[in-house]
């Protein structure tokens, strides 16, 4: 168990790493894509979720231009955090330009905790699914990795 003194301890850990080694597979286009998904069971009403995501991405330009990619963390389908990045080619010659997007976010899924639609909520019975999705301004924006999504429950430390 990993303890963050004065803050809390990590009690659950889930990750999805569809591409660990950059360039190990064919490019995945970033237009309207789901890149990774992980589910965690909350076992504490006061718990928070530490989310970390990384995507290496690029655009292959045939001329000067700018391309953008948006990476979003979704909790049960609802966007909760995102980052927008751009890459540019200032010259008229063809070029591939790369970037790395990182998201680090602490979430408290209160909507799921407080939901009473399916009867009384019992700690440990609350499943929360996080997704890493992407969108891009151009069909040539893609990734060959790495792609990682890590989620961990943090409970209040009693130390």
C-alpha cells in the first residue's frame, strides 16, 4: 500500500496500456477515438481517484500548417478533464511533428456516490469507469504510442 503522508493512501490501482512501446504498431487516428478505459470499484464514500494519462501523438504534414488534438478523461461517459495541444510545421516541406499529452487529475465522483437510482448505495458497490478519448482537427493526426491510463483510489490517511 502506498501512503501519501498527510493526504491519504492508495487502496486500488487499475491501468490500461494499449500501446507501451512507441511505434510498435500501425498508427491510430485520433479523430473521435477511445484510446484507453479502466474501471474501479469505490470502497470508501470519501475516496478520491488519482488519474494519470499519457499519449504520444504526431501529425504528418505535407506543407506548412497547424494541427490540434484534444485529449479528454471521461467518468462514466461525462467529460471531467481535458487538454488541447497543437503541433505546427512552419516550412513548405513535408515533416512529421510529435508531441506528448499528459493529464494528471484528482477526481471525487460525487455523482456516482450520491446516486440513489438503483437503491441504497453501499461502499464497494460503486463501479466507476474512466475513459481516455481523443479528437483532432485533421485526419492525419495519429498516435503510435505510448498510450497509458492509470487510476488509483485514494482514501484519507489515518496516520
